[in-house]
C-alpha cells in the first residue's frame, strides 16, 4: 500500500470520525461545517476529472454548480408553493424528493456541460479558460435578471428536501448522504482514471497528435470528460443548495470557479483526494482564520503561493511524496 | 498484389513553404516498402500526409478508401499504425497503460507485444519517461501494433539507438514481415538493413518521387546522388 493510499484512507477516516464525534458531543455546527467541506470537495472532484486527468483548466465550473443549485431551488420552490413547474404540453410539478432533484440536477448540468464543451473544447489554453469564464458570467448575469426565482436576492427554501428512510433535517444524516455521494464520486473518478478511457484522456493531455494517430479523437475524449465532470459538480450544487436551503446567483460566480481550481492545486492536481484535502483545508481556514480577521484570504493566498512555489504535488505531494504526474 | 496504400501526386506545404511537389508511392498488402532520401526531402511529411496529420493535395487512398476527407483518428481506425519519429510515448503513463490506451480489437494484444519485445513485459509497470531510448522505441512500436494495423509505418525507428538495440528492432521488423504478413512502410537511413528487409524502395528527392524499385538494383551512382552513400 502506497503512502498516498494510506493518507487517503486517513482522510476518509477523519471524514467519518470527526462528524460522528461532533454528533455525540452535540455540536451540530461542526457537522454543518464538515458537510460544507464535503460538498465543496465533491464539486472539486468533478472538476478534477477535467483538470487533473484531461488538463482542462475550466474557469466556468461554477456554472454547473449553479445549475445544480437552481435545479434544486426551482423544483423545491414549486413544490413548497403548490405551483406546477409547467402545465403545457404536459404537467410537471415541483418536488421535495432529493433523488428526483439530484437526477434533475445531474441531467441539467450534464446537458449544459455538453453544450459548453462542444463550443469551448475547440479551443485550448488561455482561450479555453476565457470561453469557460465567459459562459460563467453569462449564467451569472442571467440568474441575476431571473426575477421569477429571486433575481439578485436569490431564493429561500423553507424545509430541507427529503430522502426515503432518512430525516435529512438531522445534520448527521444529511452529512452521511453527502459523504456517500463524495465516496461514490471518488470511486468513480478512480476507476475512470484507470480505465482505457481515462488513460486515453491522460494521453490526449500529453500528446494529442499521437492520440489521433492511434485512432482516438481527443475532442470526443475531452467532451465526455467535461460532461461527466459538469454532472458531478452539478450534483454538488444541488446538495449545497439543500445544505443552505438557499440559492443565489453567487453559485455561478467566477470566484467560486476559481476556488474549485484552488482546492485542487492545494490538495494536489490529479491526486484522487487532492480536491478533498484542498476543500477541507479551505473550510477549516475560512472558519478559524476567518474568525480572527475578515482578511483571512491573505493567509490563504500565502498558503497557495507556498504550495505553487515549493510543493507542486500539493499537500498530498508534500506528505505522501512525489507520485508520477496524473497517475 | 493489390495496392493497400495508394499515393499519387502528393503535394504539401508548411505555411508558405512547399515541402512536397508530387510524391507517388504504393504499398501492397504484405509488402515492406522502404521510403528513403536525404534529410529534408519529404519523407516524414509524406507520412504525416498519409496519416492525415498534415493537409495535402493529391490522391491518398487506403484499401480503396479516399483518406483526404478523413480526420487523423478516422484514418488510423481504417488500419494505419504509425510509429512516429522521436517515439513520443505517453510519458506519464506506464508501459502497460501506454499499450492499453491504444488497444483496438484484433490479434495484437499485450501478450503478443510482450512476446515480440520481452523487455516491455519486464517493464510493464514502469513509467514510459523512465525507459531507455531503445525501450521507448519498442513501446512506440508496441503501441502502434496494439491498434491492430494493416499497414505499419515506422518513421526513423532506429535513429539514435545503440547497435544492439537497432538489431533488436530490425529483428522485430523481420519477424513481423515473416509471421504476420502486415504491410510495412519504413523510413530509415540504414541501406544495408533496408536492402535485407524491404521488398521495394521509394526514394524521394526535393519533395518528389525520384526512384522506385528493388534496392539491389539501385546503382552506386544513384545511391550517391539520392542517398549520399
């Protein structure tokens, strides 16, 4: 077993043990904090598939996070107000069922990722970054102007959505759901990276011309990865909206897209648990240093600077040693 | 033998600079053809055009299918396997992963590649960038074979390698010719080895086909003029 695997297992054990302890010690706020960390981890795990394996630096991944959030918000809003979502040509009603909301969030964000990918993946490098940023801003300003669903003020959902057999209002139970989603996404990501598709995607990042010469289409590989990546981030958006029982245009903001990238860089690009470590560190620093100073981002920025300059493998690289890149 | 690959009047440019002015060549099924010429005469450019990695004018067909409108990956899927100049393996992937990424259905699999190049079997968990030049070349050939091609194109497959490794590569090419009946288009500068392994040769000079025939028939005068040997 490698040091990285041991470290990953330790992180996972921490994600199980800490909220359980908080539950037993009756500290629901700590569980909520852990839930936030796990959901942000899930969003960054989605991005890590495109960025870590495929080398796609998307500065618009908050689009999918926002779409997932609004999928939850819109469906729950119509359910709580007993208003159908649409009546013609057929009746669609709102829902408070998490599985249905997650399905809607995943499908909507995957479709958005497919369309954005079809247009943006024809470019590369800084042009790709700029196009994804432009899509992010388009969705952001659209959400601001969408007065039917709160416009700039966003939209509140009064009761958390339900999951069969669970009381999602109990923090530890909702946390368990989020952690299960994260573990599934990590398992899927790991299996995909080792599959022929993942290897070809990795190869397309390294030498696209050679990938074409062995009969593979780099554009198609990247499009599939980008779509799956968007779907996972969309699911995280739906969970985030449920955690806060609130959605707003900030879920589409480019700053959030930037934070997802920062989580991955801090944890370790293309390391399976890199986004998890980065997101957890972010939430911990935001809470503790943010308690001392409103300018806590300065310290976080210094941490990022240190990692970029001295620890290219991120925190996992520093702890578990240098692994082969993108393995 | 019917022509598997047919190239006629091939012209190609790099920006404003024309590299090919009319290349003609054919490779039949099971035939080994040497593509020769001095440096800068258009050998690699011809290969890039055949593999659709470079736009070209003229006729290129593979198995009677016009390649000119196909993207590179579709051309490769028809059965053209390229071992590029400079190897260019997927450096971050292991030997096994390099081969898996390229695999397409057919008789060539990991085991068969390992039999052809036992060194690759011994190093299957090793990252490609840590292999020696010769092993990387074997991996590049193995990767092309994993696509199960009907035409294998080897571009300077023995360039810059130690004599022992070069011999291993030539032995493998000879084995492929004897045992698989695969068509091979091979670019190299070793006249002696090419004479032994090839059925025919096509010599390029200044972006045009200058000579076609069996290398045994190449006169010393022409060899000096076109190949500098």
